[in-house]
């Protein structure tokens, strides 16, 4: 019996109730699988149950007595990644139906097709592409689309197609957004990352991308409205600056939060130094959010996210 | 059908293999329970599987069709915390036996009987007792035993029995350790906390307390051997100081690590200021370790600990 | 020549310009002092210059040639802490006048007379009083005044006078505030700490206490208005919670910020757990703010604070 | 009178004593300068006094009465960056001589000539070169020298000369080190960064580069000796991993510490994940150390460093 290192990730949610874990684990056993990782959460807010499992082909010692749950020993067929996945989907079907589950089965490590939108800031784009190349971020990037030329050389260095499409008026903005939707379809995009893309998306685009577009913005205690928030933060003498990565919704900068972080500053920081430090946090927070999304670790629970780290 | 807020915590470990989660969740369903929380981990190092579950009595809507797994609807008996636990132990028995599990079933929130050993430092004792009283630490403390009088008034303020037993020579040390063992038996102690108790325990006592004694000590990068480590840290110009909470073993300061933390310092800190800052970290790190132990979140995996936070 | 360990702390601010440091250091040399610590900051926002110095009596080796700047060698009088301070004030006078300085000279380590206001929460009061007793906070507390009885036993344990004065209507509120002002005068109070005192101060009291009252409150990214912010934070799925210590002004919760900190949370935290974790941060942040104030490390620069840590 | 934004940074150390600040500030006033930033520290360990000042040309309002300390008003010559620096050096000379100071005067923001040594790891080299290009790191890099080809394309992308020189035996190692010394002389190198250069330097090279070579290595609590420390850290179940940047000395990995940081991990991290997370910390810690060195913020005090951040 072979056992390569392929794993599958199953994420699911449904109305909470008894017997769910038993039913799911039963489907895994029936398919000849083994649970490599598992996390779950029952939301008291929405009454829903969430689960993320990593599943591998069970390693049955040769010559061992069958535990009666491995279909291989019944059919005599060797388990391969291909027939395992089919078998698993088959054994899952009655369970997901019975509990009316939202669910998704994916291979662990499969690169997620990601469209990056950029403007003039380089820090987020550079961080994402560097880590993708270093094998630290399971994404593939068929396109970086930008309303400025600034990040072209970074994209090209990392071997990623770059497209420049200026946005200076309403017409160009509509054309840019149309190009986004076209690219999403063309490349079968699963994730759109607003890597400091500095245009406000139209409500229509926000809706079209709901649940698959991630934005990053600065965050402060207290929050600041209006232009030049780092200057406001400086004037207010904040001792912390931070960043928030969140899903894009029509409610500007208020979508479900995926990740946040802060760092200490003091009175001696100029607005310019705050911006620079803020960029470090933005790049790090966005990278974590993208990574967790790509690893199927981010599940939506109403306006909140469940993060199975 | 009643459903109070009582929960049980089940922790277990066994040799990893397929079907474990299915078998455990089956026992829970059979007893009429529901999984409120669940965490698991398969250790690649030791080949063992670890699990922590919080289980509550399943809330079956009145008049709903039975899902066929709730013994209440079969027997017609109302489920109470008392009969649920008995029923659960019954349904668990064949599973724990079949997989040769180490396991433990406890009620969530039950205060753990804790013996505190102290010397002259007050910060850890004060922190533990303050939080116990504030309802933030599920421990009860039948005794604070110390080789100095220093923490007597703190213990008394918090209404905890205090016993002073000086240790100035080998004989007194043996008597102190005998008193520890006696107190452990007398009060059915589950956890011994060395809250800056500054005597080295004998190998015999270490062995007698294995797996249920937690120690706290300072930690530095790099480590320092010998006396007055904060002075050494100052002389070496470290930029971080830290603390480590670990299980007591016969290997001095090298037992399985439960929690660690660090904080930033700079060249301007005097050795005395390092000590003071170090005490804050020690109190915090020890408190977390005690809390996780008391909530059955700490499982041993060889020389490592699994912490299900 | 004697040199005990007494140090003085001089804080000052004035319109920025050349020669200030030279003039101040000249006054120190003239008085026979030595600079033990010094920090300065020129605010680009307000054009003001800020400085904090710790000064000690200069240790002139016996028999050494005078450097011509130590008045001891001129007068032949032994320097004592008493005559040094008088001499220092004398040499400072023309400098502070010439530059129209706001300034203050204090002895390092002198306990600051502090009035604590409390309600039902114990965490901040307990933390402050524990650290005062442990010698980690240079304050003395002539009174804890509270609109609830809750912290009475803590105050009494730490040997601090406690006074209960209920506030259930407008009249009682006015009486409470009158008592605050009376206590400030009676005990020559230098610092008023709102240690989770849950009543809104009247604008009159805010003004009367301007620059010497510190408040602590929770902080979130984004901020939340209205009641039960931890519940809102939970519902919004924040990944960080924090606290801010600030000077009390008539602008509710918006006075100059002294200290802020955050800690990580995740989706699994209940509102109750957020509150508990929030209390840890509140106690820590408030303690730092009080400590820095008591050590003359907090200077106001318009709506910002300069913190000379 | 003109005043551009040029600033100078003066760092100095000498035996501590009264009058130093007064003398230095006098030299600044005499040259027509103004103190923009100042930090100082008196080391109780070595009895030495350390100072870092940023100085700018004083802005005397036109038509204002001279305060009698600005040599411009005396000579009538307009102050320019060129003549200011000469004048400043002149007024400093008697002071630095009188107090037998180690001192250094530099222009703020001048890029420091930096030689980077690399092997196969890309994370540190990429981080340094990205930030240099983004204007966040005041270094220029005339050469990246490596015993592997791995980082060639990164260097070339950032327009930095790259040289490959294999080291597989003692002879090649000597040749590599000779090339280092040659490059140091050829490019007038001020800083050598070992950006995960994985060869042990000979004692001779360590001595030749003393005080101007910075190394980065992982750090753990407790420390681990020998090969594969991340594997050891995993086996020991550490809850924190970290990194230390330090000056290179002949005492392997034990030179004066410049910067350290840690990050949290848990039992679920594989050794491979620990390595990846460790690389993030290494890149960040090394970048900070290089930045502070390039900004003249790092001063040696025996085996310790003073960091004027």
C-alpha cells in the first residue's frame, strides 16, 4: 500500500448540532483516509459550526488485520491520490447533504490563482512576489494590474505579467474595473489582492468579488477619518500604529477582518517615518492574510472571520 | 430536555492511526453529548495522537425527530450532568481500551488543588492569588509552603493557609521536602507550583512530582550559567530578557517547556531594572502555564508539551 | 568631597533656538553638578524644545586640578544635597528667565502624592498598590476614593485609606466631585488616577485637574462607540484588543495619549474573555503611564505628549 | 541667512566627568550650529560617557539681535554646509582633545559603503537590497561577494555588482578572505554584512574587520549547540524562536549584541516552518542592525553596545 505525501484540505460549515464530527470522520474512514490536522469552532453568534481538516491516505501496515473501515482491503484496489479523492467525495456526499453544509475540498499546497492590483506603493507587491518565489506563499500570479507603472520592474524581475492601465477619470476607472472582471474570468482567479491599490472600487465590483478580494489599510487607535491619516496620527501623538487586512465589501474599509497587527512608535517619529514603519506592518499583515486564505484557513461567519491557523 | 452549562473536558493520547476521531465522536454521540470544542495534534516525532475535547449535553429540540443517536429518546430518561458523565464514561470505555489511550475526563472549570512553594520573592505568589480570587484562574490553594516568612501576609490577605518551614541545612531541607509530599497527599494535590521557590529539589522529590510540578525561571539569549544571571545579561548587553515555565524534572531547569516570553530592554537598564522587568515576565509566564495546566490544556509528548490553547 | 546617590530631575520646555543646551549645561557645571541622564526633543509641530535631565553632585577626585567650573573648589564649602539644590536653583534662574522656560526641579525617586478614584473593577487598583508596596512605583496614596465598596479590602490590605461615597444621582455626583477637589487640596495631590472610575467627570472637574489626571480606557481597531465595546469588538471579529492611558480633558476619552498597547485575540475569544484580557492590558498600560508621570517623564506638547523613557 | 536641511551627526565617547555636555554644546554654538537631536549615556560599567548629536546650521531670524553666539554675525560670512563643517571641526578640536575623546563627525543620510557576504540563503540579501532601493536604508553596496551563485539574480535585479568565489577547501577559503580584504580596501568599505554567509571567518579576518562587520544568527531559549538548531529547538518544544545581530569578533557568535528579537511558535510547527519563520526574524533583525550602524547609532562600550535609537 502506497502513501505519498499528498494531503487534502476539507473546509466546511453548517448549523451546529450533535453528530457532525462523527459523520465527517466516518466519511474519512470509509474512504481510507486519516485525519492529519483538524480544527473546529462552534460560533455562539450565528449558531454555525466550522471545521477545517487535512486528510491523508491512511497508512495501513501490510499484513495487519483490517480494522474493517478501509475500503482498500475490501476492493483490493491500491489507493492512489486520484482514486482516493474520488472515493472521498463519494463518501462525503451524503454527509454534506444531510447537514446542508457549505464545503470545499482542495489539495494542500495547490497554488491559488491570484490577481494583484497595485498603484505606486511597492512594499506589498514586492513582499508577496518575493515570498511566492521563495516557496513561502502558495499562490500563482497570472497578472499584476496597476494604474501606475511603478511596480512594473518588480513584477518583471519575478517573472510575473504586468499590465498598466491608467485611471484618471470615470471612464478609465470603469475600463479598469471591466479589465479586472475580465482577468478574473480569463485566468479563473480565486483571489484578488489589493496591494495598496489606491482607487475606491465601485459597489458593483465589490459585490462581484465578495469573499475573494482582500484589502490592506493602516489602522490606528483611535481611528482617523479623512486624508493623510499618518499625519493625523502624528499630530495626535499615538504610541502605536497598525494595519488591518480585511475582505472587500461595499462598506468601505469595514469588511470582515482577517488579520491585524501594531507596532510601537513615539513622539520622535516624523509623519514620514510613521509611513515607512506602517508599510512594514502593512506588508506583513497582508502577507499573512493572503497566506491563510491560500491555505483555506479563512472562513466567513457573518461579519467575522474564523482563522484556523 | 434540560441543558445546563456544564461541560466536560476529555484529553487523550494514543498511537496515531485511522479511525480515532470517528470512534471518540461516536462515543460522544452515543452518550447524548455534543462537541463544544476540539483540538488535536499528531506528533511526527513520537507517532502519537493527542486530543482535547470539551463536551456538553446535546440540546435536542423538543418534538424533533430523533436522529437516532440520543439515548434519551430511547430510554426516556432526562439527561442530567450526573447521569451524562456516567453514560459518557461507559460509552468511552471500549474506545479507550481499543486504542490503548492515556485519557482523563474532568469537569470544565473545576478548581485544581494546587500547592504553592515560595521563598522571598512576592511577584509570582501575588499574581496567582490575585487572579484566583478574581475568578481568572481555576485553582484552589490549600497551602502556601515557604522557607521564608515574606509572603505570609499576602497569603493571609487572600485567605490562603500559609506555613513557614525554614531551610538552612540538609536536615531542614529533607524535612521541607517531606512536608511537601505529606501536603500533596493530605490535600490530594494535583499541581505543585514553584513560585520562585529558590531551593533545588532533590531528585527523589522531582521524580515524585513528575508531570505535576511547574517551575519558572528567567531566560536569556544567549543563556547564562551560574549566579546572578541578570548581572551577566547586563554585562553582555542583551536586548531581550525572558522567562520560561517548565515541568520539573531531575534535569535542572531543562524539563518540558510550557510557556516562554520575552520583552525588550536596552543598554540603559541597570541590573536592578532588569530584575524588576524580569519579574513581570516571570509572573505572566507562570500564570499562563498554571492556567493552561488547570484547564487541561497541557499534554506531554516525550520531552515536548502540546499546548491546546 | 562627598557624593551620595541623590539625583535631581530637571524638566523644561521653551521656544526652540540655538544655545539652550549650552546654557543649561553651564548652569549645571556652575552649581557643581554632573549630568547623569539627558533627553531632549525639538517639536517640529509647535516649535518648542523639551528637555529632561537627571543631575547629580559632581564627583571631583580629591587633589585633582580644578576644572574651573566647580564652585566647591572656589568656596571650599562641602557640597551637600541641601546646598547643592539651592545653588542649582540660583544658577538656573537667569537661564530659565532668558529663554522663558516652563521648568520644574524635583528629587529623583520622591513619591508623588496620588489620589486614586475607583468604582467596581479591582485590576487597576490592585496593580498600582501592589507595585507601590513592592517599591516599583514612586507614588504615595493618601486616599482611594470610590463610588463603590468593592476595592475597600484591597486598599486596606495595602494600608491605604479608603473612602466610599456613592454616586447614584446628580447631587451625589456633585458631592463626589467636591470631595475630589477637597482631597486634592487637603493632601496636596499631584496626580489623580482614574483607575476604572466609571463616572464621567464634569467639565469643571476636568479643567480643574488638567494636566494631572490620568484615565485608562480600552482601545480597538477600528474604534467602537457606545455601550459594551468588548461585545462590539467580538461581533466585529477584531484580532487585536488594546488600551490607552491619556490625560483627562473635557474632550471625553480624547486627551493627550501617554501610553498604548495591544494584544492578540482570535475568533474563539468570548466577550467575557476579551474583557479579562483587556483588563490585563489596562492595568499594564495605566501602570506605565503613572510610573512615567511620577518620574517626570511625561511632558505636554500641545495635544501630544513627549515621553522621555 | 540660508538654512538647508543638511545635518551632521557627531558621535563621541570619553571618560565621564563634569562639563562635557557644556563643552560640546559650546563648540556647537561657536560654530553657529543648533542641536537637532541629542542622546547620551554614562556607562556605570566602564565609566565612559557616550553621546550622539545631530547638528544643523542655526536659523537666526533676519534682523534679529544677535544672541552673541553666532559666528556668522561676527564675520558677516554667510553660512554654507561647506564652511559650517570646517568651522565646526575647528571649534570641536580643543574639546575633543581636552577630554581625550573618540569621536566621529559625519553627514546625516550619507550612504555607508557596505560589502555584503552571502551564501545560499536569499532572505537577508533581498531584504537589504530592497530597502536600500526603497530609500529606507542609507547604504551603498559596491559588491555582493558570495561562495554560491544563488543570490546573483537578486543582486543583478537591484543593480549591485555580484562576484562568485567558491569555497570548498582551505585554499579557496584563504583566497575568499583575501578577496574580502582587497574589496574592503578597493571600495573603502565601512561595513561588512554577513548576510547568512555560512563560512566561519578566520581569526585574522575577524580581527581585521573588528568593529565593522555584522553577523546574524538564530537564537533560542535555551541555546543549542551544534548542527541543525531548528531541529533541536523543535525537539525541545520551544515556544519562542529568535535572532541576534552582533559584531563579529574572534569569539564565535559572541561579539557585542546589536539587536535581538523573538517570535512565538507552538508544538505544531515543523522544523521546516521554524526555519522559515526564523528567516523572517533574521532579515528584520539584521536590517535594523545595519540601519542603526549606518546612521551612527551603534557605539561600543566594552563588550556591550550603546544603541541610540
